[in-house]
């Protein structure tokens, strides 16, 4: 079968190849085989290809971290899925292959919906949900602030926060994004800048904000720290600027702010199948209804993976691969 493999670490456009690899074979008793229909290229994939991510797979290895497709074989103990059902591929299973064999313990049949959007369910919506629920417990009516609001996670934060009764302050770095993020349901959308905390206070009526979500790093972190209330929590889950966060000591000391980090891999290593299933049971209907949706820039077959990577690096929307 065809698959995309990483053969070295370096420039993302130069380290991948399409190869013929052994088929996955028949599923075990608790497994299913999924024929991939779509899988996205995520920023974390690009970082991993350079060798600068949280793990390095052995070389060569099939890559890709999430996706969705059609079940084509079912193990003897699997009663909740059948051949022909659509399913997501569990996060962490190498997905850039024609077929993927996975444990089916917490998988569920997908409802009717856009398979390309379901293919992007495993990472960004899951991260958004856990950022909002796993660190502090904001009560309905309270505010959450995030930067990188136009990112895949940021776009998912907005409807998930709304479903939890929360209001969002959404920080972007380009003026042309303001109306777009407002149209998604962001309560307040502001351009980043040195006076961000003052403008946040004005826009929210000095409402206390106890949770900030940082995917930008650099001085983007500074503005979020200045906007947090006493004993607030900032969660860092990325650094899209590729620069270290700038965290002045004053808010940390005088407002007793906590900085935490989040990586979906770590959460999944500790989570029970029930926890994972419950999370996706909440998110799947939101994707099916279109309330969680990510703009797609382009879709490429495996054979055009280099062009796909180039398009993903350009950053004009999500890029997907198909067999």
C-alpha cells in the first residue's frame, strides 16, 4: 500500500517520500482497519519533520497524526463499529497511509457530515476543549482570553466556549481577521499590541479573566499576562512566532499568576478510554453541525506531498492529504 514516510530530519519539503509499504493485514480482536479518506497537515507535523518537536520517530516512519476514513475490516470483539462506517483515526496513529489498523476501544461511528472536517477533529478541537476544561473551572458568564484566535485551535475555542456558557476575548495580529473572528462568534476581537491589557479591560468592563490561552509566544504572552486577574492561569500550547515567551515578573509576582503547558500527547497518555470517548462524543456533533469548522486551503494526493507541505507552510488555511 502507499504511504508517506519521513526519511530524515530537516527541511519539511525535503524529508518526505511516498513509498510502497507492507499492508497492515487483518485486524486483531479489538481492532479495526480504516481506509483513509483525508488527513490534515498540522503545524506540529512541520515541527516534527525538522526534528524540533517533542518526539522523533525512528527513520523511516509513516507520519501524520489524525484523519478520518471508512472502516473496511472489523475485529471479532468489535461490536460498536461495522464495515462501511466512517470513523476518525485515533490521534497518534500514523495516518498518511492508505489503510491504518487501530485499537477500536473508544471509537464510534461518525454521523453524516463533511469527512474533511471530521479528519481535523482529533487534534485542534480536542486541544481547545481540554484547554477550556482541564486547568481552571470558569463559570458560565465568565471570560476567557486567547491569542492566535484565527488558528485551528483558536477557531474551535470560540464555539466550545460558547457551549460552556463562556465569553471569549480573541486576540489576532492582522486587522483583516477582526471581522472574520467576530463572524465566528467571538465576543470581543482585538489586535495585539503593547496596550492590550488596557483595551481588554475597557472592552470587558474590567471583568476578571482567570484563563488565558497562548499559542503565539514572544510578546503575545506579555499581553495575555497583563490581562489576567489575580491568581489567573496562562496555558501555553504553542509558539507560532517560534520565539520564547516574554513573561515579565511583575504579573507573575504581584498577581500570583500560574503558567502551565499543554500537549495533547501527555493528556492522552493519562486518559482512560472513557475520558477520550466522552470528549469526542461532545465534539463530534459540533463538527457535524458545522459549529466547529476549519477553512481548507487545498487538498492534495499523497503523490503531491511536497506541494502540499509548501502550501501548508504558506499558512493560508488547512491543507489535507488524501491517498
